[in-house]
C-alpha cells in the first residue's frame, strides 16, 4: 500500500515537472462572422458568430438547434450552423481555411401515407488571406445563384 502511494506521487511529479514537454501556447485570434442568407424562401436574420482560434490549430463551432419536424417523427431535427476553421498567421495577415455548413428544414413532402422533411444544406468552403482587423467578404452571390454572403473580421486577442 505504501509503495503504490510512492509510485503514484512519483508519477505525478514526472507529469507536473518542468522537464515534461511544454504545452503549445501560440497566439489566440478571434474570428467574427456575419452570414446573410436573405435569398431563402422566407427572409432570415443575419447570423452573427464569434469564435476563438489558436494559432495553426483547427477549431470547430456548432450552433445547432432542434427544429420542429412537420412530419412528426422524430419530433425535432438538428439544424443550424457548423464552422470548421484553421488559421495561419503571417505578419499582419492571416490565412484561413475551412468550411461553413448551413442546414435548415425547408418544408416537407407527403408520399402517400409517408411524410418526409426536406432538409436544406449549404456548404461554403473558405480559403482566404485576410488583414487583421479588416472586414472582408469571403463569399458573395455574383452570378444570381442562391448563396449566402459571408463577411469575416479576424483580430488578435493576445
């Protein structure tokens, strides 16, 4: 019993000692998004999301909610926004890569005795080089396609 307590204490010292591998403590950035999807069948408010990102690390942000299913079972469907992003700084600029997934229940279809929801899904893939603190349009509808407009601002937190 006494030996196992000594081994446990020694093990804890190894993991807490300064000789252990240092943890990565890079810069932290804040990315603010404004997503305007006014081309939907029913106008939607502009969505505003803010997420912190560590330097050169992938971050995932999900804002999903239970949307009532017009067909009954299941009673609610998960729909909303999911953002996956990686940020790489270079001087006073940052490169971001990632994707924004937007999903919603847009209606339902009756097939005889079956009722099935219609799920709308849009994916916006991002590859951009941004100046810190400057608002930039990352995606916009230039050819009449039904696509939400995405604006972003990246600021350094520390």
